[in-house]
């Protein structure tokens, strides 16, 4: 669904900008009018890390007129594997300062605003007010929900992405689009999962090149919205699997007509996905136990009778799963299983999909406790 341009064009481009952006201006969908819209745009990027770094570089190269960088962190050596804004000489420096230097080197006419204040639910709306669009490249749930809630209140489109291991997601959330149904973060993920349920990049690892791929997608979606071209990914989630080199879409269900996010679901029917405790498993009878961890994890130990279908393979062909009987999905802790359940729900809306609470780790703990009490 195409939207009207988000930003009115600047009256003129600054000297030299038409030459710098000449190859982009040659695109008939953008042209000089679109380039002037980009120069008039004000974009805020939350987080200058794995996603924010490539997004900032491509926003600058595209000619965005004003870019705000929200990041109060310093460059660490471990960042260099994926945060392409920074080099070895930048270790220990403020990310916002380094990012501003890189942006000005690429696009000298871009105004860069450095916000070193930590964004919270208390100040997010104030910090994001006045921007046409926000990109969320943050790495904590508290920040992500604070950004999303502020964008919802402000009516500002939120271009959103996440990466972990070899898996990534990207979409656009917008509480007040010009037409069509709004889709918000809380429609998709009503509340943040417990921190202990979701491994961080430091714990689980992340493919740096995939961060670059997703960051470029976020920049491209921002450019499309600003110029009013193409079909933005509002209402659909791009799901990327770097191991299989496959990208698929999961439809997102908007909030209900009443506007209550707790009645919404993603994908369709996700509200029907039920969570069960490990001690309920034995009483379920004939079910398909689906272990969506990697094969080496499965070989190291799994629930007896479980079938190994790693999440990447499931995403590439969810129709291959037999959903004629109830399917119990589990991973090590829960995050991958939740994604798998969403994928299965989108492929088989009428199927009975169950989530094993706490995953294999919780099941193992129950088994050890039972053995100790025997």
C-alpha cells in the first residue's frame, strides 16, 4: 500500500547536493522532488549499533537533511565485528561523536544532532518529538517499548528491526497512517518477554553481515516513506534467515476496531496459541513435539519423541509441518519457539499450536526435580 510523501520538499537543494546525489536523483520515482523531500526530512535513529550503524550511513548517503543520533554508549572492541561506523581507533570514544563525524564525511550538508541522554519511558516522547520518522536500532526491551509507545503517542512511523544469531526481522509500525489500519509494536508483542528468556547478542552471537543487510532495509524503508514511493512494509514482517538465504513475509494483524492492542494478534490467530507448563506435557496425548533449536542442540539432548526442525528450515517451508494434530513447539528457553509458533499460525490458521513454557531447559529442570523426589 503506497502512502503519500511523509515530508514536503525543501524549496531548493544546497549547492553541490544535486551532484553528490546524482545517481539517486536519476531514479524516476525519486527525482529532484524526492531529493528535496529527503533534504527536508528529520529522522531520529535510536541506537548507533549493529542496525543503527548501516542505517545511519545510508541515510546520510541518501541526503537526509537532519539526523538525530540517540546513543549514550562508547565504542567497545567487540562492537567492531558488526558496527560499521567505527574503527579500532574509535574504541573508548562516544558513539554519537564518532557517528556524527562519519555522517558529515559522507554528507557535509546534513545537520547532525547528538542526543547523549539515555532514552527511557519518561523522556522518550520529548526526545522523539519533532521528527518525521524514527528508526529503532536499540538492543534492550525497555528502550524498544519506550520508543514504540512514544511513536504511537506522536503518530510518527517507527521503522523497526531486530537481529540475533542468523535470524532477523524488519517491519514498519505506525499508529496513525494516512490510510489503512494502524499496526503497533504492542499489537505484535503486547509485552516484553522476561529478560532471562531472550539471549543477548553477547550470549547467542550475531552475524555482522546480517546487521548490515537489515540496517540497509531500515534505511530503504525510511526513504520510501519520506518520498512516498513503493510499498512500505507496514502490516507485514520481513523474516530473514541468513543460513538458508531465504526471506519470507509474515502478515501482521492490526489492532481491533476498538483500538485495544490486547485484542490484536500476529500472525492471524496468534491469540489462540496457548502456553503450557512442562508438567502438563505428559497428559496431552497424541501431539507433535517440535524442537526448533539447531541440530547440534537437538543431538546434545531433547525431549523424547521430539522432531528436530530448526527455526530457519521451518521458516523456509512451514507447510511441511503436519498440523493435523496439536503441535507443541519448544526451543532452549522460549524466544525461537515463539517465532516458530507465529510462523506456523500464519501457515495454518486453524491448527492447534502450543508453546512449552521455558522450553527444553524448563522441561529438563522438571525432570531432574522429579528424579530427585522419586
